[in-house]
């Protein structure tokens, strides 16, 4: 009898903890409002990120900086290997992301999400956003997960990434997508 009084709380805890294992990707195309693709004064970037495996303790994310001022923008960070986000791909961990910006020159720079880790030197991935444009920037891939290193690859998986982006948000088809791959540092 004593065991049965613990079964319900234990099952409830297990269900709660299982639900905590996945957090929605804030930069997923699914969260992009449809009207963004009709705007002529801003642009949208589509970018996938990926890593050989996912990570928790030293997950890496991309911070967006304004190229002229070299200050961070208000854009949400784009995770590269965060185990808390569900993957969009089979075979490796990765996500497809869509973010809208005002026209201008920007760059991504990776950071570790662990507050006890300090980034000393990180690569920069420059890109340009034009008004009224949706641009595919490629995939930023980190071959070694769970540690910030300067080794990243930029891959062209346009067909795969745009297919997944359209599955998540059909409004992407409201205007043509231009391919302008980020250059690897």
C-alpha cells in the first residue's frame, strides 16, 4: 500500500520532465508571420545550422552583429547544436531558421550559451540583407559539438533547407528566394 501512494507523484514527475526535454526553436520558419514576406522595407534570411551531434553544457549559438557599428542586434540567437531544440534533419543535428532584418550588412559570430564559458576568439560570417528580399545563406555546420572552436563549414543545401522551410511555413513562397551563400572565414 505504501508503494502505491508514491506511484502517482513519480509518474507525474516523469511526464513533466519528459516534456521539458524539448523547447521550440524561436527562429524556426514556423514562427515567422506570413505578412513578413509581403513587406518591402525589410528582408528575410533563411539559414540552416548543424553539428555532428547535439549538446547541452556548451551549446553554441550565433549572435547577429551590425557590420558598421559592430554591436549586437536585437535578433534572437540562432542555435547551432542545442540539444533542447528538436532537429529538423536525420543523420545529424540541425535546424532551419528564418529571421527578418532591416536592410544592411551584418555578420554572425558564434558564442557558447554556458555563462561560465568566455569566448576569446570567434569567426565572423558576413551577410547582406536587401529590402523586399528573401535570401538563402546556406548551412553553418560545426563538425565538433560541445566546444567553441574556430572550425566551421558553410554548406549549400538549398534544396533540402528550402523544402523544410516551406513545410514549416508555406508563406516563404510569397516571393522568390535568392541564394547568396555566406563565405566561410
